[in-house]
C-alpha cells in the first residue's frame, strides 16, 4: 500500500491507493467537445493515481450513435464501458434499466462538501433521477442574450426585457448603416439550420410563457399528465420568430451556431442568443453586452390554453417594471452541460474507481482549470461554463485576462439564472430527441412557408395543431410498447426526472371535502345540545323539568357537546394545516371523547342513583336526605379519574400526527403516540368508562318500575342498545378501513354523531312526553320524609275520591283548563311546604280522564290537597 498526498481537495486528498496491477477505466463519449474533458482530465487523474490507472477513451461520431450505444448497454446489461461522458438528455432512457450507478451514497460519504458547491439546478434536477444522483456535472449551460453595447447606446436602446422589445429593436436597427463602422446592421442573428440548435431557441421563447412556477411543472409538457404546453403559447412563439426572421441574418436557415457569434464579432449583428462560449471567446472586448434572455408579459393558462397577462399570483418569480408590469423570465439550461455517469453493469471495484475519476475531474480545483481558462487557451476555445458557486469569483477571470465589466455581466447573468426558482431544464425523457425535432421542424417549416408573405393566425394554429398531434402520437406509441420493453411509460419517467413523481402520484388517502359532511353533523348535534340546554334553563320551574333534575340535564347536554366536538379534530390532516396544529388536534381527541362520554354517563348515574335512593327509602318507610351535593360526588370522582388519566397520557406519550407509507406512492395519515405507554392509558380509560356504563345500566334496571317521568331507564336502555349496535358494526369497519382516512373519518364522525344524538334524542323524547302529560309528577326535593309520603299517598286517594269523578270532558278546552289549574295548585303546595309529593302525583296520574265536580271551586280543592299533604 502506498499513501499519496496531494494539494487537491477531497476526495482526492489523503487517500490510500492499493498497489494493484494497472487498472483501466474505459470512457465512452462523442466527438464533440467531450474529448476535451477526457484529454485534459485523464492524464491528471493518471498522475494523481501514480500511474496505476489508465484512462482509455472510445469516441463515436454523432449524438444519435452515442445515445443508442449507451441505451443498448443499459437494456442488455453489457457493461462494455465504465464511464459515459454525455449530455444528460440520455438519462431518462437509461435510468429505468439501472444503466447508471446510483452515486448518492458515495457522494454523501466522500464528496458532500464539493457536491453542495454545485448550483442546485444541476445537482438536484439535471444530475438526479427520482431523488437519486446518477450523474456528475462537468459543464454548466445557460442561454444568454448577447448584444452590441455600442450600437444600442448609439440608438438609445436599453437591453431588451421582453421578446417584444427584442423584436422592436431588431426592426429599428435592421438595414441601417452604423456610422462608427460604416457597416450595414442586422437586427437579429440566430442560426436555424434544421436538426441543430433550433429547438433550443424555440424552447427559450416558449418557456417564458409556459413555465412560471419552476421546473417541477414543466415547460414543454405538463408534469401532471404529459399534455403538450403548446396552444396559444406556441402560436405566439411562431409570431415572435416571424419577426426575428424578417429582421435577421439572411442565411439563418443555412447555418447553426456559427451564424450567431461571427456576425456579432464583425460588429454587424445587434442581438442574438447563445451559450457562454461567446464570452470565453473574448469577442469584441468592452463592447459585448450580456444579459438574461428576454421574458414575456403574457403566460399560458394551462386550463384554457390561452395567454393571459402575467400577475404576481400567476408568475410568482416574475420581475415587476413600472412601465410594463410583470415580466416572467425562464432561464434555460439548454443542453444541460456535459456530465459523467458510471455504468451500472460493472463490478463494484470498477464502480468505485470510476466514481473516484468523476469526482476528481469535477472537483473545485480541477473544474476551475476548464471553466476559468486563460484567454486564448485551448480550454477557452472548448467553452465550459460555470456550474459551481466557487466558479463565481470575478477576480479569477480578470486574472486570466477577461474584461472586468463583461465578466461581471456574464457571472451575474449565470448566477441569477442558475439560482432562479424558475430554471428551465431539458425534457430528457425517452423520445426527447423526437419531441425536440418535432418542435424544430414545426418552426422551420413555418418560417420557410411564410418567408416573404404575411402569416395568418390560422396558419400558425394549423402548425401548432399538427405539432401537438405528432407529440401525442410519439407518447402514445412509446407507452404502448413500454411494457414489452420492460420500461415505464413516459409520464412517470418525466416526473422522476423533475423530482415530482412521488409528489404528484402519491395517494395520500386524504379526507378531502367529505370532512364537511362530518362537520355539518357535528354542528347539528352541538346546536341540538345548546338548544335543549337552553330549553331546560327556560323551563326549569316546570314540574316535568324539575322531576328530571335540571342540573343533570345540563350536564348531559354539556357531555353531548364535548363528545360531538371530537368530530372536528378527527377531520384534520396535512392538507392545509401546520405540524403543530395537527399534533394539537390529535392530542385533543382522547380528551373530548373520554370527557364527553364520562359527562353524559356520570350525570345519568347520579340522576338515577338519587331517584333510586328516594324510592328505596320510601319502600322501607325510612327517612333519607339526598342533596345535590351528595349525588355530585360520584360524578366528580369519575370525572377526576378521567382527567388524571388523560393528563398523564398527554404528558407521557401524547398523540401526534404521522404519515405512514405502505409503499413508495401510497400513504395515510393518522394520530398515533410515539411510544408504547399509551396502551396502558387507553386500556385504563376503556375499563373505567365501561364500568361507568355498566353501573348506569344497573341503576336504570333498578329504576325500571318507577314512572318514566321520574327515571330514564327505558331511554337509557335504548341508548345503550343503539351504542352497542354502533360498536358492533363500527369497530370492525374501522379496522377494515384503517388505512383510508377518508372512509375511516366518515365512519368515526358518523359513530360520534349517532352516539351524541342518542342522548339528545333522549332529552327531546322526555320533553315531548312531559308536554303531553301536563299532570306529570313533581320534582324530588332535598328532604324526603317517608312516613309523610305514605300518609300523603293515602290522603291523595281521599282527595281523588272526594273531588274527582271519572267522566268525559265536554270539550278539549275544559280538560286543558282543569289540568293547568291542577298544575298550579300542586306547584304552590310543593313550594310552600317543601315536601316530596311523588306518591300524590302517582295517584293523580292514574286518573286518565277527570273533571272537577260541579260546585267545587279551586280554593276548596287546594285546601283539601294541602290538608291531605
């Protein structure tokens, strides 16, 4: 083993190289620009490895051949080469077959600091596929606007901010003789040779109208459904190109990039688009203006396909100008720069050595030699653009001989573009080359067809219609054979390339708008509880209400309200809420359910217990005093126990909201404690409240023979039976739909509403019963003298036989008048003597039909009732 130390950055410093026989890294690339990387970096890496590694480069002619060979190697798992130096366009065609090695772990462990120095757009989008790092950048590409500053200054023009201003300047200066040079000017110089750079110019203009919220939404295709983003945006693009072509270079259709810059160098061209090569070539020093590519004041409405005015809401990344309003800019990383990838079908040893070669070549120190070259050097002619933040030091360029002012504009444009949230990247999915060709062909054919004539809107729309149809056909044909080729359809690959596959396709099982149904049920139950409680307060002196013991009716209504309130936190998910809010909602659910349940049943228990004690004492001829304070004690005990358990649960192991993934694209949200202590708390609560339920039913059973107006045994039995039915059906249903919060929540909200409504219905039924029986029994008082009760019951029989006879009323009105007067008399007796005349009420109740005896008045009847009592 030999330790090698160098002055280069990690991971190329202080590494240990095994003394192995000479290893060979086979590199595969194309004969355009890429050999500069291998010829410059290869020898440096060999020297770094002390001659133990050799870089063997294979070069093919043309991108089609390059892409075809790389794709075949991936599909067949050949592993013929170790490293590919290629444009990232090929990634979508190779990644589904695992043709490129996942570099994520290696970079995190050995190259993280260097990696974070790369512009986010390159490392997070261009170099990645579905969250995995598959490539390392060697070059940063961004289209710029280039212009002759001297000419624009002479004619009092500023750098164009929009495509409309670009064309206006081109029209104004085209064909004029520029006095300082005596040369005839061309307004715009953009080479449009078919199958060259044409689709990049089209994408730059089109993207300024189609992409407003970042690369995740797509610029040529919608990442949601693969819809071509053509429509009125491509129509407007054709219109813009018509004018550029009219005031452009006379041989635009015959040349490629060489049309753009030579005319600029000769100071005959005013405006053009190009990559950063123009700057590195040091054209017209001091006169070359560099700015971001123009933008658009109108953007595409993806729903209607129409262009609309750019606003802050529609274009969150737009720039506002006082005179023209918002302008949407879409910096375009056209071509994507050169990148390196490790073959996924080679041995692990080879993979690691290949990774080391790529990260060495792309390191800060080594990459700076390509990106910041000496003016006039071979590296400068190669034209590699910055892709690291460390490449943004202006002084480094000035030291290499570049003009400071021009360098400042160049680096400022790159930094603004590559850090823009609205950065545009190439589509890169399978058949991307065909898509770009369709776009290019549509533009060129239209320009050829309209050369020398005025194009109509219908002509443009026909072009757009045909191009859109061709794009959809390519997608359809590929998708139809994707299964046979053991690949994915284009849409998921496109989404993975944009880093939105999981985001757009994940089935989160959200509750959705159905929550409003549950909320409505909750509001109805709460309104009923408040309404019933208000009715009890208003009619608290009425005998029916007194008999039902108002304080417990209020507590039952409060319990129903609390229990029903649990519906609302049950409807919370991560759609539109904060993490803190979701956790608070989850923590509140056991409190609302448990306390609401306990309020209702402890109130029922206390109420029935009081009635049962009174009647048990009466049956034994004993005196008993049962105050409200006495009956509230068991209520307070049960509520206190619930409170203590809930508080302990919340402090020790509270419920929090979490999202559980069942697979890569399926998840559901739930409220769940993080530890295991919750099991003990929930078991204790369940046992405690179940015991309360049993005790209430026992008390109801003992009160079964007591008149319905004094006890609720029948209603409690009905409620208990209904709840049992709900649990029998609801619990298994909740288990079945546990992973679907929408269905689970509907079940829970229905159960909660049904349970709460049972108690409200109980109260409502008693109202109805009490109102229909105005001769109901009276409120049981705080003191109950049993002997007095027995004597009163006996006297009641005498009153009944002496003053009441069984006849039929002449009319309903007479019956109602009699019963109202009898109610008033009995209320007066109760208030004046403060005794429980329950037995009297029971006796009087047995008189189903009765009328006052003729000749007897109310005063005589009252005195007899009082005397009997």
